[in-house]
C-alpha cells in the first residue's frame, strides 16, 4: 500500500496545480472581458471623441492579447484590469485601459506600418501596438523603466518591438519616417524632430494631463504638404455650457 | 499663576503657531498646497479635542498643574518632530484619492498623527486657563502675544533656515516651555526635571539624526522636481529656503529642459541650454543660457507670448513675474529699449542676478534691465512710469494637474488689478496675458470677462475693438489696449498667427471660419466664448456656463476657482472617462475640509454633554455657553482672515501681510485681553443695574461690529491715498489701524471665561474646546464664503456674529451674578 501512495500523491498534486492554473487563467479571462466591456462602454459615452462611435475591434482584440498584469508592479497587480491608471514607479503611471485603447484607435495603425512611441513606461502601449503594426520603436529616458519594459516585452514574445534608453526628443532618426507616433511623456512642447520624423499623412497622438488624471488627447496630423494640424479631443462627452432655456 | 508659568504659556503658544505655519510649508513642499491645508486644518482640531479631554480630566490634572503642563509642553515638542517624521513617510498619494479609496486610510492616519502635537500643546494651554480662571485675562494675553510672536518669528526664521531645521527649533521651544513651567518649584525632582528639559531643549536640534527630517526622499514622486531628477545626470545644484517657497535649482546636461511653453510646431530649432528652477518641488521656470547673441533667443519669438512685440517697436516693457528671465529675454530679442522685471520671490531673482548670472549672460545687470523684488500689483500702484507693453507670462498650472491653484488668491487677475495695469500703459500700450490652454475652456472665458469688465470701467464702450486672443496647442495669449486695434494691427496679428500655425480665436471683425484652422477644436469654444461675452447676453452666458467664469474682483480674488456645484454630478459621473482633470480639486478639498471639521467639531463639543451629563455641573445654560464661545471662535477668525486679505494689497507683499497682520491681530488682541479686568472694573463702577450683568460685553461687541463695518468703507480710500508710502510706513499704519479692532476682539473670550469661572469651572475647558473647534471651522469657512460672496460679506457676517454673542452670554451672566462681582474685584479661587 505504501508503494502505491507516492504516485497517487504526485498525480493529485499535479491535478491540483493544473486546476489552479485553469482557474487562474479563467479569472484573468474574466477580468480581461470586464476591462474590454468597460472600454467599449466608455467609448459609447465619449461621443465625438471616438471616431465611428466605438473603438476599432482590432484594437480591442490586440488588447486581449496583452497580459496587462505583467506590465504593472506586483503590489498593484490585482487591479491590473480595472479601468484606472496605476503607479509603475519613478513617478510614472500606466494609463487607464480606456485611454490606451483610444490612443491606439486614434493612431489608426495598419499592419504594414511603422510606429514610434516616446515614453515606453511600463511597455504596455508598445505591447498593444505590436500586433497591429509591422514594427514598433519605443524610447524611454529613465533607464530602470526602459530595461524593465524591454524584459517584459521580450519575455512575452513581442518580437517586433525595439526599445532603447535615450532622449526621446530626437525620436529614432535611423528608423524614421514613421506612420504613427505616440508621445506618452508629459509634453510642454512637441519636439520638432518628431514632427520631422512623421510621414506625410501620418498621425501623432499625445495625451495631455498629469499622472492619475485621465488625459485629454491631442491628435497631430501631417498633411501631404508637410503642414501639421492639431486636434484636441476630450475623451468624454462634456459640453461646458447649457443651451438657453435649459438648466 | 507665576510669571514663569505665564511666560511658559507664551513660549508654548509661540511654538504651536510656528508649528502650524511650518507644517503648511513642509507639506506644500512634500505634497501640494491644498492637501497640506486640508490635513493641517483637521489636525488643528487637536485643540478642540484637548479641551474635550480636559473637560473629563480637569479635576484629576489640576492638583498637579505644573507637572501636567510641563508634560503637555514636552510632549508637544517631541510629537511635533516625530509625528511629522512618520507622517511624511506614509505612502499617501494625494493624486490617487479619486481612484483608490484606500488612500483615505493613509489620510486618516496622517490626521491621527498630526493631531497629537496640537492635542498636547492645546491641552497644556487649556489647563493653564482652567488653573487660574480668575487670571484669564492675563493668561489669555500671554497666549495671544506668544502666538503673535511665534507667527513673526517663524517667518523670520524661514528666511535663514530651511523648514526642516526650523522644525527642530519648534521642538526646542516646547521643551523649553516645559522646563520653565517647572522652574519656580523648589522640589529636588522638579528641579532635576527642569534642568533635564532645558538641556534637552538645547541639544535636540543637534542630536536628531539628519535623515529623520530630510524632505527630499519623501517629496511626492509625481512632482516636477522628482520627475526631473529621474533623468540620467540630472542633479540639484542648490536649494534655498524662503517663506514664499523652497527654491531648487536643477541642471540636466544629458537631457536638457527645453522649456518653451506653447512653442510653435513650425519651429524646427532647439532652445539653448537651460537650468530648471523649481518652487516647492514643482512649478518649473527656466534660466536660459544667454551669451549676448540675440539670435539664440529666436525660439521665444515662436511662442504666443511674442504676439504683442509684432505690434510695437522698441517698446518699454514691464514683465510681471519674471521668474527665470525668459520674458526679459523675449523683450531684448525684440529690441525693447527698457525692461522692468518684477519678481516676488527674492531667491528666484537672485539666481538670475547672482549665482547663475554668468549662465544668464548678466541679464539683470544690463543697463536696460531693472529688477524689482515686489508684488506685481503693488508695483503697478506705486510706479510713476508708463509702459508700452505689460507682459504677464504663463500663469497657472498646466492643464490636468487638478487645478491646485484654485485657492490661491491672485490680485493680478482681477478687474481692479487689470485696471491698474491698463492705467500705467501708454495710450497705445498693450497688456498681454498668457495662460495655459485648458479644455473645456475656463481660464480663457474668465480672463475675457475680467478684461472686458476692466475696459468698460475705464470708459471703453466697445471692448471687442480693443482685444485679441490667439492660441497654440498649449497656451493662449490675450492682448488688450485702451485704444481700438487698428487695421494694421489686426493684420499683423493674423500674419503672426499664420506664420506660426497659431489660431486667432478672437479679433475685431473675425469670422467664425477663421478661428479654427491649425489647432482644431470641436466647436471652437474659445471663439464662441469670446463672442458670447462681448455680446448682449453676456450675463446669461456666464450663468449657463458650467464653470465659474464671472469676472474676478479684489473682493473675490480667486481667478483660478472655476467650480460650480451644479456641474459636480455630471463631472463626477464622468471622472473615470477623463472628467477628473476638470474637477477643481482646490474647491472640493476646501469643502471636504469644512465638512470634516464640522462633523468632528460636533463630536468633540457634544461628547462631554453626552458622556458626562451628570458630572457636568454648574448653573450656566450649556446651550448659551456653546453659542457664545462658538460665536467668538467664528467671529475672531472670520474678521482676522478677511482683514489679512484686505491689508495684503496695501502692504503689497503676501508675506508682510500674513506676518504683520497675524502678529498685529494676536498681539493687540492679547493687549485687549490683559485690559479686560480693568475694563470690567471701569464698567462696574459706572452701573449697578441688573441688566449690566454682562458688563461691557455689549459695548465691546458693538465696537467690534462698528469698526469692522467702518473699515469696509474707509479702508479703500485710505489705501488709495497712502499706497505710495514706503513699506515701513505702511506697516506702521496697518498696525495702527488693526490695533483698536484687535484690542476689542481680545476681550470677549476672557470675559466669558471669567463669567464661567465662579460656579462653572467644569465648563472652562469645554469653552476652550468650543472656541478651538470654531476657529478651525471659521478659517475654512472664511475662504469658502469669500469665494462665493466676497470678503465684504465675510466681514459683515463676522460683525453680525459679534453683535449676537452678548445675547448668548446674557443667560450665563444672569445665572451667576457673583462671578461678575468676583471678576471685577479680582478675587476668585
């Protein structure tokens, strides 16, 4: 009887571990589903800020492929799929999922296009762009953040993302021009090199706002003649004044 | 109480008030001003809590008064340092409050820690009042004078010491007070304790580990300074402490700052190297390297601030809030023939003029540049010069930072302020104000409303012919003239904007289609707001707008307060979708501070009544006692805060105003308190009638109310007539004006305590608790009321409260005529 006990225990332990993994995976799937549903609901309420009245399904699908919990520190992992910004250290936050979805949607990336991100941060935005674009280049100025993000991106197989730790002001001239550029670092000005590295017909998306505040989004479009126009989008349907005769 | 005991009270009061001011400075550096205000306001309820505790424990403590007073003072000194050291290490993230409810736990813990020093200090002072209620006039006088000197002392100390070093001195004062309280007693153990406390008082500043109170590791990681220092090779070159703010100078050689707010997207160059200057670890300005080559400054001509220079030739320029000198450089780039640069913070100006003068190219040493360390409005009121251009560079916090400037009084951007600036312009001169672009617009409409009103008050009939508004993607600049813009000028505005891809939101004769070409906004709300505010339905538009955009005025000088209650439900519901950045945190912080203070005050005030009902003896009607001391606490602080604000414009410097006026109010109130027994005696000799049970209270209250109302009327013309006097004269005049009012205000409290003293000594600490709580509530209420109704309304309310107070005391005094006799005769327990 004693000889029979060890394999039985081993098999039981393996079964338990497998069941735990399945349960855990199911939990994550449920959380992911909840996050996607929240994004879709916000997009419906956001009005003209979201072109077409909703986020591109391809963007939502791309977000499903990214394990967001791997891009946040352990102490906030449990909140990874909540629709809120989270701290990632060094005074930075990972944007709330709705804003990431909206920025990615605004960038309107095609599968054969090349995208530049300034401010890798957690690496999550680059990971979301990865399945949508041909190539993603991402620059981070804070070495610890850049290295951490690089490791996570590599570990989870986002092979078409290239990162470097450098001054994002100068973009990535060797890989330019880009079809899309997203600038996630707080911007008091838009670096001219980035405007130069944007292809005619390209788009640049910049969130404006502080950490922990769901940002307003600015879209910069470069015309065929090289001239740029900006468009500020509030990701919320809020009209500042009421019409006469109403409260 | 012995003279040594009274001096101990004074020293402890000085230390407590200094600690209060110091905490505001420290937490403004660590976190943000409004979170600091909220936390400290609630912590001050420690005073009220101490009174409540004394109401329960008074009889046990009084027999060993000196020992318990010394214990309270010593514990104040120790907890002042230790509680702050722990509180600043809490992982409280103020910005995340809307997202993370658990932050409220850390906030609660911060309250619990910071309440302790005020509890112990307030308890010792309250015990002193209970110890000798017949000497309440003298004791209260020492308390108030001590507090006044503490206010002055801490402001002076912060000129020479950093805030964390000043905190060590405050701890020493607490220990010194304890030592002094024990000094008169001859017992050996008491003498040893006194000596030990004295020794500790002098050694504590030296013994405390340097790292215990070091601020830098604990400054919020979301503040600009911390973020800047994350960049490789960025380092702090120097720091200078000042009551107006800690100035930190940072160099970042690997990744330059490139500070150029609203730089045109058409500009392809890179700004020259810069040094970053942070105030209270945020609010960056930059010192730009200048070697005399004006071509290196070309980038500044590609910001919206450069607009007025394209309408003028070799102007004489006044720069308000010069900061690191960027606008001075812009003026020099455009061949300004003379530049007057006004900067309030002496250290910021000193960096450009002194420590980094070589880097800045000797900017402030140039013969064509004069620097004035002054408050902008005060300079405008006293200068005899006239200018072609008055340039107010980017004001306010960048959008999305939660509008933490909402509570800061701003006397530049009021109707009266803009009128003052327009009055010192040459006939064709230009006033230019640049703000951050915020969406939905609130700064811009409010600025428009304020400028339009100022122009109308100067006799301009068609303000629309006198202003222009342009915007980039990040900033907007409004220019205003006393004379209409000419066709040539409007053409130049268009050309300037077109070359730089800026949009013209408003110009005389502009068509709507012109207003939204480069930086496209849904509905172009800036143009729409300008047209509405210049049209016949201005008031209706302001009323319907979901943010508060009515013109700011000196009576309500809160330009950056945009909050409207009726917008809150909509914004709150949308907060997770991006509306959080539109919520004006400043106002909401203030309101939640008031709510917390009121709720906690009710608990603290009612607790003795509920829990100790049977033992709360005496004959005095409790409700009347509560009403009386509530009225005093409210009235005193409401008047004090309102007049500090009134005098701040006259004194021309926010620091002078707070230091001088706070000290003046407290010291003269202390004098009034000391005079209260003599006043009572004088009144008693004149009348023996039963209705005179209140003594001089009705006359005192009437005097306070009358003076307050008279001052509302006479102060403005007095200030206008004397504004050009030198600062020492203005300080003396201010103190002379405050003296009679403050003296009267210092009398009702000791008179009230004296009435309780004879038969209702249990109620003395309770009255102290009520007064303490009311003071905290009043301090917050004063600002809230001023934001809604103006400071004049605050003064009128305070006057009404003082007039009603004696009626509350009438029942108390009538119930105990013997107390009046005792007070007048000076006899008592």
